[in-house]
């Protein structure tokens, strides 16, 4: 199964209204980041044990570790969780940036160092989310 099929199956497996919200967000992210690399992380470790919620990934940047090793990873993640949806904006070095810049205007969401978490899409301002996604990608491209 290719990445697009895994993503389609993952979104389809979500109950309503999460299914519709996830599909809408997926479409918006693809429009915000046209031609980006797509990823699917099933949340399982190398032994097949579930260690996190599955995630759809968008874009690509290189993580540089202190020991000099590098790893390619997605810039934006989209994941269903027990109470709603999480959008991950990875690679931003300033862990206060998202909350300070978008926390007040995004709507009813929890904003941490790299995650915007909300119950339903209607609870947030999708234009602010798209701006945060676009800026997060720009920032990781600048450091990459």
C-alpha cells in the first residue's frame, strides 16, 4: 500500500465528524504546501508495538543531532487523538513561538511548542492555522 492509500484509509477510519474535519484539513494542507512530500507514520516502533497515534506528514526537513547524525522527517503532522485533532509544526527552535504568535487568534485550541490541538475544526480559525503551517515550513527551510 502506498502513502496516499495509507492516508486515505487512515482518514476513512475516523468517526464523524473527525473524518470530515481530517479530510478538510488534509486538503487545506495540500493546497498550502503544493507538491510537498507526503508521509504516513502508523505509530508503531520497530517491534510493531503502538507507541503513538498515527500521523500524516507533509514536507521534509533534516534533523541534525548533536553527534553529527542526521534524519529526514516531516515538517507538518496531522493526527487524530482521543478528544480531537492535533496539528504538529515541527522544527521550530523557539518553543514559545507558536503560542505567542497564534495562540490568541487561532480560536479554541491548545497551543504548545510544536502542537496545535483542538476538538473540532469549527472551533478554530483555519486561516490562522494555514498561516502558522506556512510560517513553520518557512522557518524549518531557513535552518535546513
